[in-house]
C-alpha cells in the first residue's frame, strides 16, 4: 500500500469495467460507453478517437496504431495498423539526398496513416456499438471545442516553432498567433466533419475521395511521392503476437515491425541475471543493469528489426535463452559498457489506452503521430495532422529497415499484455517513443520483481540509456546518480518527464479490476 502522506495516486478499483488513459476526457467518454453497454473494443476506440482531438500533439487520425486484444481475457490477438511508404519511394533517391536520415518535418517523413483503417477493422470484427456512437464524443469535442489541459499546454508550448512553419498548421494550432494556454477552448470543425464521414462511410471516407486527395495534394506540393493509390491500398494486418515467460507470466507484444521484441529480449536478459531485490540489489544496481540490457537489446533492434517481410533475422534466436545468457554474461556490475550505437531522434509523443469490460475482454491500444504534432504538416479542409513515422527508416540500401516502396518502418509504439495461466491479467503500455521497450521492462520488473502495485510501478522514477547518455528523471536521488557516474555512465538530468503509463490489472478470482495512470500526463483510470 502506498504512503498516503506523500504525493501520489491510489489505484482505481472497480468490478464491471475499467478504463485507463492519459487524458481525463478520454477516460470519461470511454467509461460512459461501457455504462451504455459497449464492450472493451468500443470503449477503446472511443477513447482513442477523443484523444485524437483533445491531445493533438500526441495522436490523431493522421497516425498509426498497434493493438493487442484478448477476448474474454484469453490469449491475445495482435493487429498491426502501421502505414507504408509510398510506391514511389526509392532508397537510392533518399541515400543520395538524405544520407543522415529523413528530415522529421518533411513530407518524406509521412508514410500512409494506418490508424483509421485499423480502427474500422477492429470495429467490424469486435465492436457491438455503431461507429457513429463511438465517434460521437470526439466529433462533439472537435465541433464545439475542448479545454486545454496542463500537460497538453506544456507539450503545445514546447513545439510552437514547428507549428509556426506551415501557414495552414499555424492558423489551426496557433490561433491568434499564440500558443494555447491552460483552459483555452480549441475547436477543429474540419476534423469533426472528417470524423462524421468516417462514422458514416468507414475507411473509404479517409482512404478514398476528398480526404485522401487533399492529403496527397498537400504532400506532393512539398515534393512527396505519395499517390491516391497508396492511400487506397493501405490495409492493416492481423498477426501472431510474440511472447516470453517472466516470473510465471507470459508477456505478449506485437511482432515486428514494432520494437516489442526489444522489451522481450530485455526481460530474457534480466531473467538470466536474477534481476531484483532478491539479489540484494540497490537502486543504483537496478538502474545500471536496466541501462546495460537496454544497450544490448537496442543494438540488436537497430541491426535486425524492420518490416517483417524484409527482415533476415530469426526471431526465435533473438528471443532464445542461449542468446540472453550470452548477452547477460557480458554485463559487468561495476562498470558501464560502451554507449549504444543506435542513432535516432528521441520522441515521447504517443497515447496509450487500456480497457477491460464486464466480460473481461481486454484491450491494449496505442496510437501515435510519433513526434509531437507529427511532421507539423496539416491538411486544413480535412483537419488531418500528419505523422512522421517515416523518419524511422534508414537510408542505407542494404539494411532490413531501409526505406522502399510499400514498406513499413521500424515502430517504437508497442502495446503490452500479461497472461497468467492462459488468461489475460494485465493490458499495459508505456508511452515515450524509443523509451517504450525499456519502459515495458522497467514497469514489469517493478510489479513482478519489486511487488509494487500497478500505480506505484507506473510512478516509479525512470531512467533511459539513450544516444550515449543515461537520462535520469529528477526524482532519482543524487547519491544514486553519483554511484552511476562512478560506474562510468554519462548522466543527463531530464527536465521533461520520461514517457507515461497506463495499466489495468484483472483479479479473476475476486472479480476486481485495478487501474493505473501515472502522474506524468493529465489522465486517469476510472471504473464502474
């Protein structure tokens, strides 16, 4: 139980349904849909749609999605809703002009958005409430306006320069020429109309006709290779999830092109190292080892992972105990290994939603524009802000993650699901771009090794070995940081929080649901 004299939150506790999101309006809209008889998928779609309006820097219909779904708390099913590069994308062109990588704010960073196609398929296969009802709260928020919350305002202010670059983007997201403040009301009537079209016509409303045409016209005006045919061809993909066993639980992730495999590789290494308090480890020990397994897993990620149709690595080998044993044996407790070589722009901008309903259908749902406000490129008539997931491609022609026609890039967004004794017991997710795989490992070890409840685990101080430095949140004690420096880590104190977290724990025996949403965002968990 938490210390009630210190700042923090209690877990939400309920029996008939639970929703956990990073925005209160999103949580409440989804909870109301559960009250009306919608199921977990209906509520998750409602929550993500609302957040695509009220948290525009973090997500939107111009982004991508990945989902794990456990019907009646069974074994998870996975849906890959990531978009593809246009058919005109040629790695030779990019290698010549973008040898250091694709500009995060250019039209070339835009792959075909996959979210709407995935939403419509999930609704068709698992929803029971009409799409018009699911999207109604999002449409009303876009049409009538929503009030800017504190974390949303914080992210908006940090990205003012990006939003000012394009006149269309500036007019919508810097109204009156200024950054919206906490409590300002923001309207997006063009987005409201597009959501109405999706409610009536499904995926065709986005990938065919005026919406697709406007987006393509905007991108081609900036030199993009996109065609309407690329939008018409977009389709999500059901695929078998991947998993590993950790402390009697099966941890499920979506298969590549997501980075969930990196989280599983980290857990495999931690298992071989007998990670946790039973080994008498200090806080500095735990942060040090998490940094070391992060470096090892992310090196492998950046060498091997991309669109599965183009990968050459054997997933079974990457997840094998033999490989984990070899990698773990190279970790020294008293000194940091050389900095990881992966070279990527950090992004912390995503929304994650967890929902469980009265029948114990469980949904783990993540939706993202990648960077804050994506590329910053906005299609004004349709109200669509476009993501920049294409920057995750490499421009090295012989790499499995090299950009190519119709190819999906490496993705950082990863929903998670914990299964025990053949039943799903916890949908969970950690936002934070490249941090997410480390975040999954960190959160799970706090619950499964340290015995913290899911709210405590979500609030625990975070660290991330990224781009040659060990990033620390300010809540980590100075003496711990000094010990990490002594071991050779190059410390970077972070002004902004590292990511965010939501989770729902299902106690099948007692019929109780526990929800968590951490303090780094505006959100909350709530149940009925």
